[in-house]
C-alpha cells in the first residue's frame, strides 16, 4: 500500500479519498462506514492543513494485496475507468489547486464525520458518494467534477438530514410496535 501511495505522488489525496470512499458507496456490513469515515478523517485533516505528502497509519500502509487479485480487480474496472477518463480532463484548475484542495478537505472532513456517526440504513451512501466524486475530481484535476462533487455534497447532507429526521420521528412507533410484538405493551 505504501508503494502505491508513493507512486501516486501529487494525486495521492484525491485517489485516497476516492479509494476509501468506495466501500461505503456499495452496501457494506455495519461498521465499515465508520472505519471508512475514520480513514477519510485522517486524509481530510491533512488536506485542510495543506500537507504535501499523504500519511496513513502503519496498519494501513503495511497492508499488501495479492497481485493476481489486484490485477483482476483493475481489469474489471478498466471499462468504467476508460469511460470516465474520456469525460474527465484538467480544467478549472483553481478548484484543484492548493486552496481548492483545502476546501475539498473541509467538505470531506464533514462527510467523514457523518460517515462515522451511526446513521439509519442508507444514510452512509450519500456522503460516501460525495467523497468519491470529490476524490475523482481532485485526482484528475477536473474542477468541473469537483463542482459536481460540491453539489452532490449539499444533496448528501440534505438526504442524511431527512433520513435521520424521518428515522427519529418514526422511532417511537417502532418501539411501540416492538414492545407489542414482544408482549410488553398494554
């Protein structure tokens, strides 16, 4: 993992955000979004403080991957990546420069905190998607994709707020139903 991060050089922050956000974009067991959120928190804090090189804890950087599995995973992603590569290109570079990276870091930091929170089912998808889009834009130095990522971030926070409020409002009814089903109600 350390070799991959070193090879990414200037693109390491964007690709790290993308790479670590992806597990929460697809359905995962409980706990995975929390771990992803903690890792994204570590990455985003470094972005906010304009760190030049990405640092990750040794427990992550010492991880290795089976070469055959890694090659197979990349081969499976290649058709999708080729499509995305055609769409993305360096543009609106001020969005991915030093100040833009700090702004992206602040947004990813907020999304990471949301991912760490125990959200109702489906609540982790929107912030993870927002992080993935922002990471993609930063990695490709595509300010247009970053702008899309900022819009996705606003939508994500709106959805998380809505899902959480609906869950909280329906909680008394769910508890009453559960109590009745278990024979505790009167």
